[in-house]
């Protein structure tokens, strides 16, 4: 939700308390839409962050400069030229509007003091940052709006500044003086008597200055009403109840009884709903703050992190989809090669039968029928021949086909086995991506894909044909398609150097109720490192049964595992698995055994293991009640 007029009113008061009399010492630009103004006030540095980004426009105070900085735009250089060293006299807010007017006092070219105003309009896609000359003419703006976009309100240099049009809504300050109306001796607001076909919350937003949809929905919720109702549907009792709720909220606003908070969807605090300066009953899960600016800064940073997380998650999912399609195409080609290779014994049979009956083959014959003395049930076999070749050459051709098909069959089996291992590896990565909770989880998966997931397009076609060609010195293409495939140069068998600069991500860590440490891998490389390098042989290893999931280890430190610790660790292993996504609350089977019973699968990518002498538990997928470490 963009900042509403009520919150903007309170934020202006907060800015005045902290910045009035401060001097501007620095101008920093984070991106084309976001500028940080550095102030010095009472021996402390404060940064005023202003963004006109349509997706996240904001104004708040912070003690931090942006992590990334870019060269100042022409508007940023103008701010530095006109306002550097200027004193902030006050911050003004047109009542219940999302506009902030910063009044600066600065020296002009002849050494006289003059007032220069910087106006931040925080209105979603219509947001802007405008610097005015002392005469009220626009000096420049961060975003130019000419007459082709808005004929009535141009935001261009040398144009007079025109404030956004008033929305002609009711100022809640006037309620007690101008709007008393009573029903049975009790207060009822006249605008609620409308016959218009409009939802109650929309009526509140449309009528009351500064009110946002979130606050309006909260009022309807507090009154115990259905927001889909129209005002004309309300009974007398409901009108009175809603009026009392609105009157109480208006009094709280006028008395400035703030409780800035970020509101969440549930107790996990993973899904942000919104922030607000007043307490809301509609969303009970919240995180409260003492300062409005701190609340807003935290909210916008969390929303930015969520946006980055969603974008990276989608990018990784697309990369996994591409790798899965590549592996599927490879598997299809390898299955074709396996089917062709299965003809090897037939080619050998043809060669042997032709060798025994070579004297019966007529020159330039297209086929010959011979007795199959290897199979008593098949008396005669018709063998195709190449009429351009002699009988001896036809025999040699079948023996060559036999050798090539036999080698192709063997190699195709090897590659199909590798394809199956790659499918398991990709399935595990999909599961890990579903389990990702923050950017570090995604970074771990991205690192693994960068290291192990690169596949060239040529690899999809030529693996089997290349090996068969090297073994038989024959063209690897199919009959009639000679030269279609080219074998790739043989790659060096030298081991790939490990990138020592690559960051090593920490494991997820938990503590059982009786004090044992539990660690969980964030990607397949971490799974291998956790299982085979960071655990003892007598530690217990957990994994969801027959499904993708993270390696989970209960570290015993020479002690004997309690039944409670085993059950809690199994629940963690179930939580970080694909079974958690599809179980719909049902219990999940989890296998566990000592680390010494776990073995890597030869030739497989990280994370794929075999294990034996294990036990199985049926548990609910969940995390421990205690705080995650």
C-alpha cells in the first residue's frame, strides 16, 4: 500500500522533530528514482531517503546510506549545487495529503538568505521530486511531465508549480463541529446514509481525507460488518456501531495516539501484509516500532527483499526447467541409441548365416533366404543385401554394424544411468528451491547450478555417437545421414580446480528440546559436505523416504540420542523435503541411520547417496518450537 494521508501527516511531525534546524551535507543517488539527503543534526548523521519509484515510493529517515551508489543525475547535481549546506527550516504537509514540502534556508549568489523548497509527492505512479525557485517556479524535477502527458499540470523547468488537485474529501477535524447527526440520541455520520451502490470501505476512502483502503477495511472489521455490504443495507444498530468505531478512530488520529507496526499474514512473519501508523485489528500478527521512520524503512527493505527473492526464485526455477528439458532430450536420444544397439545380435546372426552360405548368394542380389541353423523353430531367414556390394562386402558390413551396435548399446546404458542420476539431482534441486526461505538459500542453489548445472547444446546429441566413433573409427551418424554429427574434441581429463573464492554457505541450524544440535543442507553440495565432511560416523543421518529432500544430521557429540531428539530431527527432515509440499498435513516417512551407513553413488552429482541398515519413522513435517539457530 502507498503511504496514505494520515500516515504522511504523522511522518511529517516525526521528520520535524528529528530534522528541524539540520544542515544538508551530502546528496547520494541509489538509482534513477531514489535519492538520499545526508543531514547533520546535534552531532549525529541522518539520511532522508526519498524514492519516486512507482512500485515503492517512500520517504523515511535512516542512519544508513544505500549499499549501492551511482553517479548523480542532472537533478542530483542540481540539489547538491542549490541545497548543500542549507538549513532545513521545517517540513510541511498539506493536511492529509501524501506531499512533503521541505523548506530550506540557503545563501544565494550575492550572499543573501533565501528560501528554497523541495517537494516530494509520494503518490504511487504519480510520485515526483521537485525543486522550486524562491518565486515558486519549478527549477527542475526528478521526473519531467510535459503537456502531452498532463495538460493541466506540467512538471518542467521554468513552469509555475501547481499542487495536485484537491480531492474535496471531508477533513476529520471538522467532524465534531460541522457533522453532528443523531439517531435515537446517538451519533451517526450523515455520509453513511447514502443510497449509493458502493461497498462500505470504498465509501470511507472516497469520503474521508487521508484514509486508505487498509484503514477503511479495518473499521468495517471492527464494527463486525461484511465489507461487501452497501451503506443502504445497514440496519440502525449497524449504522450506530460503525459510526462509533469511526468516531473512536478519528479521535485517536487527532490525539496522535500512534502505534507504528508492520502487519503479517500469520505468526511465522514470512508474508508481509502492510504497515500502518495506527493499530489495526484486522491483522493481529504484527511487529511494532517506536519510530515511524524505522517502521517504514524496515517495511520497504523487507518488501524489496521479497521482490528480489521472488525474481531470483523465478530465474532459478526457469534454469532448472531448462536443465530438465535438456536432460529429457538427452535421455530420449540415449533410449533411441539403446534400441539401435539392441540390434547387435541380429547383425551378428546375419553375418554368421551369410558366412556359412556365401556360395548361395547371387551377384547384385537385394536379399537372400537362408536356413537359420541356430534356431530350430525358425527354418528360414530373409536377409537384406546391398546389391552394389559383393557377398563378402555384405558380410563385412553386417559384422561392422554388429560391433558398432554392440558398443553403442553399452555406452547408451552408461549414459541412461547417468541421465537417471541427473533426474534425481534435478528433482532434489526443485525440492530445495521449494524449501528456500531467504536469499542465502537461493544463493546456495545458484552456486551449485553455476558449478554443476552448465550443459552445452552439443552435449545433448553427440555423447553416445562420439564414444561409439572413437571405439570403432566409424562415422557416428545413422545410415543415410553420414556426417550429420561431429565428434567433439576429447576433453582434458585434468581435474577442475576448486574455486577457493566461492563462498561456503552455512547450514541451517536447530537445537532439539533436549539440547542436541541439528544441521540441514541448503543445496546438494552442502548436503555432501554436511554428511561426509562435517559429521562423525556415529552421528545420525535423516532423509525423507524415496523422495527429494535435504540431508539432515543429528550431532550426538559422543552421547546417546534421545527418542525425543530423533523424533524432532525426523520432523525437520520431513519439513525440508518435497513431501512437505504435497503431504497436506499427513504424516511423512523418514529414514534414519548412522552416518557410517551412508555411501555416495559412484559417478553421481553431489547429494545422491545410498544407505543401508536404517530405521523408518512416521512423523509430521514441522520445525522445533524453539528459535532457529
